[in-house]
C-alpha cells in the first residue's frame, strides 16, 4: 500500500452517495406532472375534495363543456373587471411615446 492520502470525492460523487443514503426519498419532480403536484398540494391543504381530483372527463364531455360554457361574460363585465389593465396599458404607451419624443428631441438638440 502507498502512503498517499485518500482521494477527495467530486461534488457529483458526494451528491450521488448522499442520494443513495436516503432510499425512501425520491425527486417528486421526476415522478409527478405539475398538474398532479398541484392537485396533491390542494388536496393536502383541504381545498379540493378527493373525488374532484380522481374524476376524469371523456373527450365528448370536454367538447360539450367547451361548446357550452357555464357562464356568459358580457363586454360590460370585462370592462368593469379589467379597467385597471386598460388604464395601466394606456399609461405605459404614453410613457413610451414620451420617452421616444424626448429621445428624438435630445438627438436633434444636442450637438454631436
């Protein structure tokens, strides 16, 4: 045997060894889809009944629901609910337009 010190393991080797030390723990992102994780989290939080998660709709039922929405939304409802979005968007366009005009004015006024 030589008198060399033991070789230090690389970070990936240490992570692999640490992962193997915990055989019961797996990465939840590799075994569940995002929708399944959301459903699981909602169920654990008590926000959704277990039956609602396990119910699967057939293609015909989905098509029927898409063709016949459960709630009619009028233009007045949209205007009332999204008035803040319209005013914010208008403000952003005014700010952008003002900055473009300022940039053009500075380019013309400042000497080269």
